[in-house]
């Protein structure tokens, strides 16, 4: 990957094109984590809507253990999102190039830990759920908050409900122009938005297939390549900050 492309992809200076390229890449990684993680921990770790609905069902049925498990998953997701906000805010205040790259490097580190220590973590009880579930939910919250902040909520990568809704809206606009050509000027579909959201869905699906195949054949170690990809995406802005720090120290 060319250095200037990596710098533009995850650096602090954002563009719509860079946001969308990064979104498609992260959607694939999220799909792999979500699908492969399901085989590892027997639950999806980014679907907070489903978890909350499941908690309500189990509460009515008097099954309190799954309710507490849902609490543990939600708190882990919240903690991940809050961690991204803290890291980005702190880096922005210091005018760092890696304000968006640092959460990705943390995600890479956590995925590497999951890949190398996942079997041991699965035997450790976390907050009402195994430590593996907490870790994956934290990672999903971390990534979702990052892409939300840098794209100003235009792109989501860890779940597809909003993305598929947006696809439906744009398809509805296209259909209206065909059905009512006399009023077509009043309804203008955003074809570029439709294209990028379709790419996000396809990337998430492709990542899910690869993630499921990887965990089925390799196990926890299948997340190590994902950690390496994230590191490649984020390393250039981090190295820019390191070089700037070295220059400052040399002047003292």
C-alpha cells in the first residue's frame, strides 16, 4: 500500500473518498469478526438491537442469566465506543496525525490478543459473560464509534440495518422517477450513496464468509491476519507522530 494512500486513509485530514474507502475496508473486517466470532462465542457481538430484545424476552420468561449476559455485552460495547471517543479527543487536542489511527491500532492489538489467547480467555469469566465475548463487544464498539466520528455518522461498519435502510430509500427514489417521470425532478436519488452502501453490504458479507471459514479451519488464530491488516491501515499516521516527537526531542 503506498504511504500517501495509507496516510490519506487513516490520517486526521479527512475526505469523503477516504471515509468511504476506509468504511469498505472496515466493513469487511467487522464482518469477519462478527461471523468468525459467532463460531467462537456462539453469539453476534455487534448486534446490540438483538441483544436488548433478547434481554427483554428472557426477563419476561424469568431467565435472568441471559439478561445479565446481555448487560455484560452492552457495557463492553459502550466501553469500546467511549474508549474511541477518549482517544480521538485526546489526540485531537494534541493535534496528532493519528487521532483516527490510534483506535485502529488498539483494535489490531486486541484482535491479536484474541487470536493468540482466545482459548484461554474463553475459560475466564468476565462481567456475566466470558472474557472473549466482552473483548469482541469492546472491539465492535471501538470500531463503530471510530467510523461514526470520522464520517459524521454517514457510514456504519459493524451492523447493516441503517445501511440497508439507506439502500432501500435510494431504490425507492429510483423507482419513483420511473413510475412518475413528470415529477422526477422533485426526487433526485443519490446514486453514489447507493453504490457505496451496496459496497459496504458486500464487503461485510465477504468478510463474514472469510471469517467463518477462517475460524472453522484455523480457530482463534484466524483473527491474526485481520490484526495485521488493521496495523497496515493505521501505521503511517502513527509513524508520522513518532517522527514529529523525535524531532521535538532532538531540538531540546
